């Protein structure tokens, strides 16, 4: 699980929240975690937020993560 926040110079943003299962995603809503995270940005949101869900495939053995990012910097 993890999250990513992408922003543009014009102020638009895209938040990506990765959950390992749909059940964990639903649990984040049931226990209030999602709502708490969204509330942190309430004073910055000017339009109506929207939400979409996608299944993301993961390949084993693919290099990535903090180790790869540190090589780029």
C-alpha cells in the first residue's frame, strides 16, 4: 500500500492511493482513514473532487522503489 500526490503548476492535483486488496480499500473508508486524509486538503480544494478505481497489475522482479529513485538523484 502507498500513496502518491501529483500536482501541476496550475494547481490541479491527482492523488493516487494504492491498496493491496479492494477489501483494504473499503476498510480505509469504514474506519475513517480515507475521510481523514481528504479532510487534510479540504481548504485547498476549489472544485468538486472525483474518484475512480482501477486494478493495477504488479510484476515481480521489477526494480523500483526508493532504491531506484536514489540512483536517479
